[in-house]
C-alpha cells in the first residue's frame, strides 16, 4: 500500500473505531506504545485503551479536516498528522483537535501505533 | 540533555529564530528533511528555507501554548508536538497553529529536523 493510502486507511480506521467502540483500539498499540493525551503521558496498549475508554463521554464523532503524512526514516515508520473537529454527544459546540501518530511496521507486514499525541486546540 | 530540556530548547530556538530571521533556520535541516506546510510538500534544507523565507509576511511572532515530546524509537529520534498562536505584523487577529517536528541525532551529538508538519487551525 502506498504511503498516502496507508495513512488515509489508518485515519479512517482509527476514528471510526474510536467513535463506535474505542475499547477496540487496543489492537493498534503495543506495550512500547506511548500516548500523550492533553499533556498526560501513558505507556503501553493496555493503559492507553484504559485511558481512552475512561474519558468522560459516551459517544463522540470525529470530523477530519486535514491529514498529512511523511515517512519517519529508514526503519519504515510513517508520521500521520491529523486536524479536525470533535463532537461530543449532547454538546452543541465542536472541539477542534490536532493529533499525530507514528506508525511503525510489524514483522507481519502490518503497522502499529508507536507514538500518539493528542491536543485540543482551544480558541 | 534530557528529553524535556532538549524539546523545550529546540522549540525556543526554532521559533525565536523564525521570528527574528527565518533565513537562519537552514542549519536545522538536512537534504533528507521534509516539510509539509499547509499541505504543500517540500524536501531538503535549501528548498525548505526558500519556502519559509518566501512566505508573504515580513514579521511574525509565535506564542507557544503547549509542547509535547516523545522518543520516536531506537534510532534516538524525538517527536516534538507544538500548539500556539501566530501573530503577523499588521494583523489584529492571531492564527492558531499546530506543528510537529521529528528530531534525529547527528553523528556530532546534535539534532536536525528530519520531519516538519505545519498546519493552521482555522476556526
């Protein structure tokens, strides 16, 4: 899969999974994976999914505005940079966010999320 | 230098150089470096500095809101994720932006910018 198709497929998969059942995101992370969520640092797939599922809202919808991607270096990784809006159930206003992922290849030919940094962009 | 000090020193150096004489940013990039600027892809330090110096404003001021950082993997790289506001000379309103850098170590013990992705966050 070419880098653009890979990045867009990942973004589609990640946010559609987040918005339907974010407990299912665990398969995208490994124990070395790192998440920075609004400045809070969490390491390891289990802890990351625990954090995501404990966020204080039941339903949400991510609307993606931009997706940028670049290869991260000779190890075959891919950097994916996303901006968009987040709509929480019951809230009228959307929240703007930016998020970056560092995808690394697995020996099986797939990718996992090594790095994940999320920030809301407050007005 | 520990990762937090490195990241903060880089952010301070990058934006203060950008805001005083962005033509001097060339030393931070190498010929393999990549910039995505509002979706436009530019490769190589010379082309990147040419892009930055040709932006249609003379003076600007970056005000940094958040800095997140994570090691990018065994090659010793560092991911730095920045959000903030950009004030252009003569403009009343500020522009919100997000930017990520992938810093890679040089054999001399310094770091260069391998990846740079910049996006304005429009309201």
